[in-house]
């Protein structure tokens, strides 16, 4: 009986963990983003070498102002947090959107990395979120080594395809 339950659990975990990603981009050596576009939504996974905050941003131009961001972290109790935010003023922390349009699917931290998997619709209908269109926006990364504050700079970008 115990074995049966054990293998069922393993199967379920296996089902959640094994995803084939259609696209990937290395936003910097320590920031990997994977994504799979679906009909109505896109599933993302970010694997970042930090135990602090991680963020993925969507922008249409070079400036980070106006960027649509998703920020997450794993707290000291192992609880995963994911927040839909936007950058109003590039010199300040991204502000919380009143409409939270990202769905957290999975998140964990190991000794070195924070991994977050989430999905969102292409068009969330929230004016604070950028409508994702193929080739129409850039992905940018942000991270911080500690959880005391958000990082205020943008590293490399990749084109969303
Ligand atoms: C932690 O997770 C990352 C991302 O999945 C992986 O690349 C790395 O090898 C893992 N490290 C350990 C110590 O398991």
C-alpha cells in the first residue's frame, strides 16, 4: 500500500517537473529563461543564480520605465511569492499592479538557484501589462542577491519569439 502511494506521488511530481520548452534565452550567465507559447497563454520558467529576488520584464523599447514585470522569490520558510508589477519610474522599485495576472505554477530554491515557473495570457487586459506579441517585445532580467530590495538595473535582453 505504501509503495503504491509512493509511486503515485512520484508520477505526479514527474508530470509537473518535466516540461519541454520551445524557447530559451540566456539573459546573462546566471539568468536563464525558458518559455513555451500556447494558444492563449505563455508558460515561463526562470532559473537564476541567486537566492534573492528574481524578476522578468517585458518592454517595447530600451527604457525600463513602463516595463511590465513579474517578480518572485522563495522566502525563508520555503514559501514561493510571485507578484505582477510594473515600472513607473526607473529609479524606484517596480510598483504592484492592482490586477495580478500571473499564475504561479512552481517555485523552489536550491543551494544556488531560484527557479520559478508561471504562466500569463498574451493579453491580460490589464493596461499595466504589456500585450505579448511574437517579436513585439523584449525580455529583460533583474535579480538581487539579497531579499532586502529589488535590483534597479536591467541586464541583457532577448527578443520574445
Ligand atoms: C539548482 O538549480 C539549477 C536550476 O535548475 C541547476 O542548474 C543547478 O544545477 C541546481 N544546483 C544544485 C546544487 O542542485
